């Protein structure tokens, strides 16, 4: 586990372009510095590291992800932690038991780049695989004081298409309709816009029914691809 963490840090440092780091940090409005490793070279650098340092147990896998996350000195190290949680050889560990790890990352990461990846590519698949366990959690998150857990509840079904739990989506949106927060309003519009690819008439109906409560931002995003 320690070798994997050290190797991941070294690979990111080797791939860094210091000239890009200030602009990346400014774009993300990040208090944590960046190394200057955009996504494609970051993935290219980490893939052989993960392959060469296979972890034998779920405990080691979680510990490695948490160490990369908690001890990160650069934003890319936290991206590496998220990437490790999604590395397919550890598919057997993608169970509801890992939810506390994702929750910590969502709450302590507290920014859209971390949260959107965790919501749509980690929490969403767990919800699809274990709805009886995840559904109550997602509902609870929709009313949590933490706005990033609430955003997660709204956008975690982005890729579900016809498998979308529409009642759950509506419940999570309803819980946040009156919140003026930009990231929540954007999430509402994004979730509805994504579902509109599957059922545009339903999205038009929902937007019309909530015309007095949906923010202009949410309404505009929801109808962007389907029209009023």
C-alpha cells in the first residue's frame, strides 16, 4: 500500500507541467496547489502504477485511497485517490460498505470536480446495484446540511437513463427547489436535462408543473436540449 502511494505521487510529479499549474489552480479556485497534470496524462501516468502495485485486500485498497486523499499536497493526488476507487480490478470491493469512504471524500473535497465524479461514477452505480440500501441514504443526503451531499443526491443518477428511479430523483430535487445555492440549482437543471434524453415529455411536464419554484437557471438547463 505504501509503495503504491509513493509510486503514484512520483508518477504525478514526473508528469507535471509546472507552467500549467497556476492556471489549473485558478480555474478550480483551489486553495490546494496543482502540479499541472491534466486528465489524459494523469490517467496515463497512474494506470501502470495501479497495475504494478496490486493490493491484496479491501482494507489495503481503502487505506491507500484514504492516504492519497488525506495526505494530498496537490489536487492531482486527490484525483488519484478517486481513480484508485474506480480501478476495475477492485470491482469486488464496490459495495455499499465503501459508502463512508465516498462520503468523506464528498464532504471534505467540497468542490464540484471531486463531487461530480464521485456522485455519478461511484455513488450512482452503487445505487443501481443496491437500491434497497442506497435509496434511503440518498434521500437522507438530499436534506443534509452539507450542500455537496445534496448535490450528490441530485446528480448521482446522471447515467441511469431508463433505469432512473424517477420518484427518487423528484424527491431529491423537491428537497432543494427553494435553495438559492448555485451548485444545487445547476445540479437540478443538469439532472433534468440528462433525463430529458430518455423522456423529454416528462421533463417538460415536470418543469411546467414546478414553474413557480424552479429557478431560471434550473429551468434553462433542464430544457436546453428539448425546448419548452
